[in-house]
C-alpha cells in the first residue's frame, strides 16, 4: 500500500473525516491492502458499539405502482412489461403478523410512489400496526411526499423513514432521473423527515451510470455532514426494461470498500448489507457484514408478488417463504461468526 493511502486511512480513523479530495483519492488509489485495512478498522469500530450482533428488519414490499420514472429502476412508470400489484392493508397486516411470530421487531414498508396509498390509508394502517405490535418499530420507504404527509405519518406512529438520496451530486442526480424530479426536493425531503423526528436513512447506489470517484466522494461527505441514522448502499444492477439495460453493474469490491469507509466516518450508523449485494455475489451479504455492515433485511412480502417487485434483474429471495428467508440469513450470519438479534435495533449513539 502506498504511504498516501496509509496516511489517508490513519486520518480517517482518527478524525472521522477527510477533505473531499481525500475521499476521492482513497477511492481512486484503492488496492487490496487498503481494503483489508479499512475493513479491519471498520469491523473494530462496529464491534465496540454493536459487538457481533446483526440487526434484522422485515421488508414488506407493499406496491410496485410508481408515478416516478427513475431511469435505473425496474418499476418505473414507463415500464410496460412490469406486472403491477398492490397489497391491501389486510395483506400488509398479515405479513407483519407472520413476521412478528418469526421474531421481527422492525417492519419496513417499501414501495413505489403509489397514489393509492393516501395519508388516510397509510395512517390507519400504521395505527393498526402499532396497536397490534406496540413493541415494534415501523419504517417507511415510500419515496417523496409532502412535509404535511410526513408529519401525519409520523403522528400516526411511523418511527423511521428510508429515502436514499441516490447521489449527492446535482448534475449526476439529473442524469439518473427524469426532468420533473430534482435533487433539491430529494434533499428537502430528508431535511423535513429529520425535523419531524424520524430516524432517517439516506443512501446511494454504487456504480450507477455516470458515477465516478468524484461523485462518490460527495456521497461520503454528505454522509459525514448529515449523519443519518442509517445509510443504505448497494450495487447498481441493470434492469432489462430500463434505459440503463446495457450499463454494467456495480461491484462487490467497491461496495464493501465504501461500507468500511462509511462505518469509519460515523461508527454508530446502521448499515444494511443489501439484497442487491447478495444478487451480484452469492456471498455478497456476508462480505458486506465483514466489511462493516450491521443490518440485514429479509423479505416478508407474500411469495405470490415477490417476483414483481423487481427493481433490477435477477433479484434474489423471490421464491422463498418468509421463514425460509429468515432462517437462511440466520445461518449465513452464524457461518461468519455473527448473530442476528430480534430487538427493534435502534441506532446506539452516546
Ligand atoms: N420509491 C421508494 C423506494 C425505492 S426502491 C423511494 O423512492 O425511496 C429502494 C431503492 O432501490 C432505491 O432508492 C434505489 O437506490 C434502489 N434501486 C432502484 N433501482 C435499482 C437498480 N436498478 N439497481 C440497484 N438498486 C436499485
């Protein structure tokens, strides 16, 4: 490893920060030795806070109807080949009940931006969920809504909100999204969510078309400044019915490298080892944990609709029952010396 890389890693570990060009160099000049050192430091930093435990969240994909047209996403509105579905509130509650029996204490309701899910319908759903399972945390991942809407959902009982910023570079953001979407609005949503008292998750894809180490450096700087409770990152994976069908997927290597850096920037942050990572590499989720991630999100959606929530090609875990997904991840984590815990899994800040 070059003295430059070594010095950058020393500074990052001590100061929890690098200048923008420092992040960029750390990415550009990376080598297997710098990856190994970062992973070692990241695992150490996580261990001091979370031991060898991995938090688990039950993911319920409530709808694949979407009014947006993000260029990378398989459920974008202009994909005519996408078979649309939407779960009823009763189906969603049934998924959560099943999840509860399997030990889940956090439910993530994720979906496209489906106008069927009005504030009224969502608030009723959240209230019922909270009444049935008061010891559970509810996370929403339903895209951009108005501040008023976020406020109502929060008052109804939602605890957390995941909204990946996708990229912290305005020009890059525009190249990934249709003209009616804006970087400013995405960032405003994250700000609103935080002010309303949500635990907030941001995040980005690794290897999205047009992304260079300069954009990634901005993502790292944003994460350093915003200090989200959670940061979801996973490789970009092309979907055959999108304009990015011919673009190459992101790599496990770079995703893991960034997971280690994110852990060192903000040691308490919740970092999921994502399904996308498991999709491009059969051992991807294990590698993510070994690089510094501490959350996994098995799927609780009804098997009948799993295949339809296809954000990218070849998504894994579309054939198994919820219990199988839970058991599979349990075994995978144990195989690398980690233990899944079934608490709400809140961030541990001091
Ligand atoms: N509509 C919600 C949920 C989006 S799906 C929202 O806007 O937040 C969750 C995440 O999947 C997205 O934020 C995006 O980062 C990721 N994603 C979408 N398409 C993808 C692809 N082709 N490859 C990898 N990740 C993708």
